[in-house]
């Protein structure tokens, strides 16, 4: 497996792969890889024959009081996992490679960037859209792989790729959960044992909505009321948002239907967690 540090080398690698007829897959990550990321790399390896994994803790998607400096960095273990799952290249640039001195160009996906996570993390999706645009322009992949866990991010990136006609297919892979139901996240390492127990309320709320929906409940207000009741069992947890929205626009819907997104974000101790389900 090759480790690439510069955009020009990544571009050269991509052009060589394309010239030899290969299908290029990119898995953008911030490292601290876990089984959720492994599933993305595996999917890419199955559908593409040249797979790059980017590892870049992107400063512009963190707010001033967020966890940029303490975000877990596990580069050697990440490389081992990526190689095991079939990655050919790790793209691990420094900050100045992605944001050259004086960089003044950002990507703003209007209307979507300030919904859900964007509402409580101002500037977050501007940072995500900017870095992913840079990665897609440099690697020019046929397909890029993202987890459904970041459902609002997926909506922002789908819109961006369509608007900029980047020509990359966005592939969304299912949420990977631990045996107790907690959705895998690089931030789960911040949770104490007690907080981890409390955090299970997020996946309980997902199961509640799925089961009420399966029983025929379509009224968003009623579904949200049931979720609030589930959260009332864990009063120490601060709900950031609980929303039932159209997955493309991230706008609330009164009536849930197939494809509707139920998404939740909550702060457990000092850790902000998200989870969601797409109703079927
Ligand atoms: O989902 C993530 O890990 C990040 O937001 C991404 C897409 C790699 C951009 O930094």
C-alpha cells in the first residue's frame, strides 16, 4: 500500500489508474478508523479496482470549542486496517497541502448547511463540503463512499456533487452498530462506562420510531412525542435535535413516508452523538 502526501501525487495516481481502465473508489475519512469505516473500504474494494482512503482531520469542520485538537489520531492502526480491507493508497496530507497559505475559497451548500448538525455546529458543513470538494477534484474517483450515520452530511454532499457536476457517484453504506446497538463512531472512545450505557437511548429511540412506523404510524408529531418519552428515561442527556425530515432537503415533514429520515443528536457527558434511520 502506498502512502501519498500531496495533491499532485494523488492526481497522478488517479490519472494512471483511469488510463489503465480501472474504476477508482475513494473513502474519505478523518482516521480513527473502526468497523464502520472498514465496511466502507470493503464496499469500495468490492465495486472498484483502485481504492484510496483519505485520512485528514479537517480543521475547518470543527468549531472553536470543539474537539479538533483531541480528536483521536491512530495513523498506524488506520493504515493496517485500510490495507487489510483492500485499500491501495492512503492519502494523508498535511493541513497546508489542503489549505495553502492564504486559502480563501470555500464551498457553501445553501439551505442545507444550516440544518440538523449545521444548526448547532455553525460552519461545520461548509468545512465538510470544502474538504470533500477538494478531495473529489484531486482524486477524481468514480465512486466515493460515506456512512449513513452522517445522514445530513450525505444530503449536503449529494447536493454539492450534483450542483458542481463533479461526476462522482456518492455511495451510502449502512450504519454499523456495536452489539449493544450503539452506532459506531470515532467519538465513542470519549464515553465513560456509565455514559456509554446512557448513550444507548439513541439507538432505543431509533428502534421505537422504526417499530411505530412498521405498525402504521405516519404522523411525525406522534412519532416525535414517542421519542421524547424514550429520552425522558435518561434525563442527564441533552437533546440537540430530534427531527423527521425529507432526506434530500433536510426540511421537516408532517407525514413520514418511505425514504423519510428520522435523525437524532444528543450530548452525553461532553460527547455529542448522532444516529438515524431511513424509514422503509
Ligand atoms: O465523515 C467524515 O469523517 C468527515 O466529515 C469527512 C467526510 C471525511 C470530511 O472531513
